[in-house]
């Protein structure tokens, strides 16, 4: 039976180990160039311990190496940079530190030559590798890189430990750094509890993320795009829409998200992410 909550519902943080089957589709267009990739993998979220700051988790990714439809570039990024990340979360379920930053940097430095050799035919491979170098240039940059990844938004939802009432929006803010030329972009996230199901013990939500236009000083960014493309007008757009269900025990059950970043008709990035909780014996 579906229930509309009249009293506040509080979703706890999740503990233990959860494994998810994830499908990720990426579409990038820039002028006449376009790239389309699809990745499938298993994502494991493991609670390690609680401390005075919050909780420590590890997130590990297991690629399907038999999948020949995915380019070696995206496989390499996932297996080198995002293979295993150990995270500190605060008491608001926000990522505040990457513990194994040094280890990831060493792995990337050791892999770069092979990485380039395997992917040298790919469009703009040098700029893509530079973007990874920049992300790993210091702890703060890499923390922002991780926070920007949709996978981590899925694993650590913003609605945990908040008083939730059906159809009453919960607003939160964040900052993304890799949407438009590494410019810091203030984002407002609106999370809404749609319903709960007492039979399945699940709560159903949707999120909408958009640019907080009142706080976004985009003048210099728009000027740079106008100069780069020699055009008189530029429109910057960003939205993310998520639909997901969480068990009343705090464990994410399933999610679909669509992320879209657009620079007029000149550049467009779309990411479709789907994740489903696997049974414990998988």
C-alpha cells in the first residue's frame, strides 16, 4: 500500500556492504565531433568505520572486461582513477576527504604512458589526459572531481538524516567545478519525497539540480566562450534529474538519472546513469 507521509520520515545512513549493477551512457558533442560510450560495471559501497567526523566508506568498481563495446579510454579511467576510492563523509552525508589520494596519483603516474599509447587515436586524447592530470594536481582538486561524479551522488543521497514530508521539497546547495571550463558553478538541488510503500518498505524520490543563477557570476565564462567560438551570444544550461527509491533502512534500491550540460548549440554533454541493488549473494 502506498502511503503519503503526514509525519516526518527520516532515512538513516546506510552501513554494511551494498553492490550495484550500473549502466552508464555518455554522449558528448562539440561542433561536428561527437562521442558515444556505454559502460557496464559493478559498484561496491562498503562502510568501514564511524569516527568523530562522520563515517569512512570505500567505493570499488569492477568492470566487465569482456565488454568490447566500451573504448579502452573509459575503461582505463575507471580502472586507474576510480577503481577504488576511500572516502570520509561528514554527518550530513557529504564527501569531505579522499584518503587514498596519494595511492591513486601513483597509479595514474605509472599508467600514463601505456594509457596514451592505447588511446592515442581517440579524439582530443591529450586534452582529456590533461583534465585528469589537473584533477589529480592536488587533494582539493581531486576531492572536487569526486564530488562532481554522478556515481557518488547516487551512493550518498542528500536526503539522508533529514525530516522528510511527502511532496515537500528539501533544498540543498553544492558546487560543481567541471561543468564549464573548470569554473566553480553553484548548484541548487531540490529533493522531493513522492511516496512510501509500507509493503516493500521503500521510499520514492526525485531530485532536480540546476544552476543557482543568483550566485553564478558567469560574465567572464561567457566572454571566454564567445571568443573561443567567435559568436555574439552564449547560453549556459545545466540540469540533472534523478528518480530513485531508498529502503527505509537507508539502502539505495534503484536509480535513474539524466545529466545534461549545454553551451548553446556548440557543446553538449549528456549522461544517463542506471543502477540497481544486487541481492546479497551476488
